[in-house]
C-alpha cells in the first residue's frame, strides 16, 4: 500500500514540475491553491465528483486551446497590426 501513496505523491510532483515550467509565478500559485483545496475536499460545485464529465470538459478545453493556436499562431499580432487611424 505504501507504493500507491508514493505513486500519488510522485504524480503530483510531476504535475507541479510541469506547471512550474510552463506558468508564471502567479499562475503557478493559483494552480497550487486549487490543487490544495481539492486535496482538502473542495468540490468547486461539482456534484458528482466521480463522474467523467470533468475529464471530458478538461479535454475539450485543451483541444479548443490547441485549435486556436494551430489555426492562427500569430493571433497575438491582430491587436498590433492596425494603425491608430484604423
């Protein structure tokens, strides 16, 4: 049983390492706060926490973000392209 506890801790450590590499400090702190709340029983309004609905929503969000990046990788420049007279 001890290995299962260590596996879970390793998974969380791996997640935190990935988040630390990709997020700003403020974003990382927010993610850690959410994880901490979840570890302590917060449900964030999700009634059936064992439902796969959250996983499906998370996957949809990931694909939506990837589609936006892949369809228009220069989207950030749309704001900059016009002149003050446009």
